[in-house]
């Protein structure tokens, strides 16, 4: 079908993307941003609890360490969830894995809610770890589920909804964290427990949706179940082209078991897919966006922004990221993944170079601090239009069914451990290098841009088998008959 009618026929698929986004990507954005507001109140709670137990207040170093770990333990939990994303969705299916994952988030919410009543900051630590597990598993399965349910012409747009919901979650977390809503000494347990609501919503609504069609056809061999799922999601009777594509993919891996992480790391037939996954996609933690969020408050302060208005400027940054990621969703299937991500990284690197130079001469002219604010919003916009959005869509394009779960484990491991590393070490890097810390990220951005633009094939509008054939030319470029060999692998 063409035009509006063709697009509107997939409204159930769009609804599925919303349901999956609420419990996975939205939860991630929410947990990343919601923890910033109650820092003062949580640290006071830790101090009171420590004093009650030990008859002395907690020293500053211990207090800082406990708070840092409360923030960073989300990444460790997410890593554990990402590791299980290679086995649970294969054994139980994408849908059941997400339903169980929602229960984990509910347990975390209950622990957060009663932590003050129980006078236990350890419950906050455990809850943050469980929230992280929920995010790590949910984000990976969200992308698997949606990528395996979408037609190729909508795969980029729909998998990009993951990034949209991350941005939306960040913005909602910033809004509800203001002192006029839940950012108070009395309400902080409710603020930190808010993650239970999206888990409940996803659990209830996901019961009405079918399992991922590709999982049913390729992994379970359930042709009729796959056809029913596609007909329900796509509202289309003629599914011959899609079923033929799935048959080719299943035939290419006939008799194969789901690949392990070791297989992905050591097999030549997916070497370039792995590099594409690791360098520009899973490494978004190293493009400097977290450094930018960290430095933004100093730049706002130098520009004369009152302290009590900082949170509203932070919401402006979150809103900018959300708007640009949404715009990216309309561009990705037109411009293509390769150009958006490659030129996005390149422009981020150039703009951060300018920002570093401006920060070095910020005291010489009165207008420079305002220019620095504009540069911050410029980098956020570029990040949303390119790397942030496309990094979520590209991994789902790269691997055939047997390889995909383990590929997501690797992607999640690099991403979450990178986030933990940045969270724990970035403060020391800033102390040592100051504004020149951005130059580290410039090197990474330029390298990623060169890799994407110079080596990675475009995946826009191609089937999984066609994408595999393109990468086979890189994996086996010195051999004859490479495409046929690698497709069968």
C-alpha cells in the first residue's frame, strides 16, 4: 500500500513500539535523570541512618563514595540485564522475557518506596541495581522484538522510537524532579519509586500483543503463528514477500543453534558487523555527551543563570534532545543510517573543538558564555539527529536471527560498562584536564565518523540477507564466492 493508507495500516505496530518503549527505553531515560534531583535528601538520609547505627556522622569521603555508587550501580545492573538478554529471549521468547522483566522493576519500586521507612540506604542500592537490570534487559529485548516485527521500510523508524523514549524519559524525570512536584525531602522515595508505573503499564498492555513474528518463524519453526502475528500487527493478508525473506534467513542458518558471545567475537563471517556494533554504536558513551551534561551547569552559572533556575535549563536540554531525536525518526529511512551517524559524529567533533576553544577564552569577552550555551544546544541537537537515534536502530539491522541475541549482549556490555567507567572516572578527568577533556571525545567522534563513512555499508531499505551479503564482501574480501559462504553462516 502507498501513502497515508499504507502507513496507517501499521497502527498496531506503532502501538507495539509505544508499549515496548514505555517499559524499556523510557525506563532507562527516567532512571538516568530522576536520580539527580534528590541527591541532597538521599545523602542526608544516609547520614542520619549512619549516625543512628554508629553514633557518629558519616565522613564526607564515605558519603561521596556511597552516593557515587548509588548513581553508578544502575550501569552494573544494566550490564547484568544485557548479559541475560542473550539467553532469556531465546529460551522464553521476547514477550515473556519482557513480562518477567517488568516484575523486576516492580520489586525495585517497592524497595525504593519503603527504604526510608525501613531506615536502610542498602535498599536504595539494591533497587538501583534491579532498575538497572530491568533497563539492560528491557532495552535489548525492546530492539529485538520491534526489529523482528517491523517491515523493512519501517524498521529504521520504529527501532528509533527507542531513542525517542529515552529522551522522553529523561525529560519526564527532570520535570517530576523539580521541587514543585516530587523533588522534596518528603517525596523523594516516591520520586525514586516512580519506575514501577511504566512497568505496570507495559505488563498489562503487552499481554494483548503477539510474540515477535521472526522469532516464531525462524527460532520456533511456527509458520502459522508467525503468519497470524504478522496479519494482526500489519493488518495485511499478502505476506508472501516477508515470509520468503524469513525463509531465506531460516534456510541460511538451518540446523544452527543460537550463537554464543564467543561465536560473535571469534567468527570471521560477522567481523565487520561486530566492529560496526562496537565502534560507533555501543560506544556512544564516549562521544562526550555525558561530559557536556556535566559541564552545562558550570557554563550556565558563568552566564549568570540563577541557581534555582538551573533545573529548568536542564529541562531545556532534555527537551532539545527529545525534539531532535523525533526529527531523526523522520529522516532515518530517507537519509540512511550511515550518513546520519557518520556526519553526526563529525559535526559533534568539530563543534566540541569550538566549544573547547571558547571555554579557554571565556573570561575575555562578555558574550562568550552565551555563545557557549548556544554551542551546548547545538551539540545536543547534532547528537539527537545522528548518533543517539541511529545507534539504537543500526544494531538490529546487522545480524541474522541466530547471531542477534549474543550481539546485543556484546553491545550492552560495551555500552553499560562504558557508562559505568565514565560515571566513576569522569570527575577525575575533569579535575585533571578541565575544559580540554572534550578533546578526548573529539578524537573518538572523528574516528567513529571516519569508520562509518569510509567502511560501513548502508542498511536502509534492505532485508537482513541483503545486509549480510554486503558485509560479506568486507568479511571475505580476499576470497571468491564470499557472499554465498557468509550468508549460509
